[in-house]
C-alpha cells in the first residue's frame, strides 16, 4: 500500500442524406474508434480541412498550384487555402468539391473508371467525374465519384507527405475515410492545460532518437490554439514510481482549476522483473484513485484515466490481444465506482491496429526499423512497445477522439 499522503486529506447527416455506406472491415472497426464522437455531418458552403482517418494528414492541392490538372495530395495541416474545400450541391444527391484557393473542383483525371486514377483540380464543367456522393457514417465521410462509382482513396495506404490521392473500389477502408474540420472555426472558449502523467509511450523525445515519438508529443496537433499540453510523461515509470519520484507533486503544484490530468500507466506497473517499478493491480487502482484522481480534484482540475495503449501483440488470426488487461480492468472498475472521466485508449488503439493489419502496424506504427533506415538505429530495431512518429500521431488522434467524446468542456477544444 501507499506510503504517501492522500492529496484529499486536506446539419447533413447520414439519415437526412439517405446515403448509408456499407460497412467493410475498416468501417466496422470505426464503430469503436468513433464511439461517442460528434457526427461528421457537414454544411454545404462551409470551408473544411479534410483529414485522413488513416494518415492524419489533410487533403491539399500540390504546391498550391492554380493550374487545371494539379494533383490532389496529402500534407501536414497548415491552414492554407489550398487545403480548404467546400461542398456545392450538384443535384441528385451529389456535390462538387470546390478548392478555396483556385475556385476549381476535384476531378477524376480523364474521366477514368480505373482503380488508381489520379484525382486533380480542374475548372468546373458539370461532368459526372466532378461529382461526388458523400457517405456519412456519423463520424467519418467517404466520397464516391459519380462517374466511376469508386471512392477517394489514399493510394497504397501511404503515410508520406505529398503522396497522391486516387480513386479505388469503395470498401470503407480507413484510407477512404475523412474527417471534416471547419477551416474558419474559432478556438473554443477557455484556455485549459492538459497535464500528462505517463510513461515512455507518451513522453516527448529529442531528435537524437528519431523516429521514436510519444503520443503526448503529438497531442497538441489535435487540439485547438487555446489548449496547452504539459507533457510530464517519462520513460520507465509506473503509477507508483511516478509518485515516489515527486513527478505527480510537480504537476499538482502547477495545475489550475479547469485544467485536466490525463493519466496512462500499466506498461511498467506490470513489470515484475523490476521491483522499483512493479505495482500490483490492487495498488495501481489505489494510486490512481487516492493520488492522481484525488490530487487533481482537490486542485479543481479534472482527472481523466486512460487504459494502457496496446502493444504490437496479436494472435494467429491476426487479431490484436489486449495489452495489460488486468490493469485496464482496474481503470474500468474506477470508472464504474466513481464516474471518473475515461478514455479507453487500449480498446481504441486495439481496434485501430486490427483495422490496419499487423503488417502495417509493424512497419508504420511501432519501432520496427530496418538496418540503416535511421541514423540513430544503424543496426535496425524490433521494438513492439514504442511508436514511430506516424504511430504516435495516430495514438494522439485516438486520445483526442476520446477527449471529444467526454462530457467535459475539453471536448470543444478538439479540432
């Protein structure tokens, strides 16, 4: 048990469009990933960034070109006008997707009906290859071309900046799903800080170990400009050792009423080979309740418990096993007993990994690196716990989606 004092001791929807997408494997997983999130429903005439569910990047016209025929690619969000699109009613349940900087519309090159055809911008001409059916599953949008019947698709599941968009058979894969983010929306009121108490899966890394990245390092990219991230996550810490080393006290000395304390532990708590870290499930629950939750509440802040993010661990059927299930169960017990705010990052990350398959998870999400691919790892690496930059960004996205689903003011600060 604890040797530490208790801090308390002192618009257009799927139904209205009538365009319900068939659910493929990716969309089925999306039911969990998007659970409780706001509808993806859009307003015609409103300018949006269109963010890929798979890569986290947004659609843009390459090089901000105003020339007809310039390609549609994906890139980091910069808020520039070549990354802003609006939906213009074309009749019959279809829309033209207009580009803000050029006034042109998205067009399947050469009226092609083939998988892999480029998507470009081109002056509007009313043709069917410039018209798109918008399928809204309540969280994500898909765009199906009227001429070809194929969906807008991140070609070959690329995560690279500048990679092209194509059309492909509409299968509801994650690389065919898009989140409309209002381009001109003002930040939500208030200026909350999210304090992160966690381990190496969330910590901020320096460039010397790139591409290793923690999800806390990327969380700010999914929040609005009024939200600050104070990432106190550090490698090798458990719920107990984080307290013993004074790290929780540092947070509680700084946290203010209306701020948030996001708490994710379990990876090191479960490591019985390291007594300085190991924490029994019963003590783990006690520390979360009597120190993290109680400490934040005593300061007028809002504790949010997260289940441990999943590792690269799957069965012979290619389905991911639940990581640290005993510890995740203790988090759920606290939710049931206290009503504490909760993001089931374990379940969300597991559903995401199942949707992208173990092979993509290994090569794109986790630190499985080929020899010579990065200067910091000349011999390569096979690390099934920590994330590459892309993977960390996806985990941060899942955390933000969980925050969006909370009945708390922070939900309005998620972009």
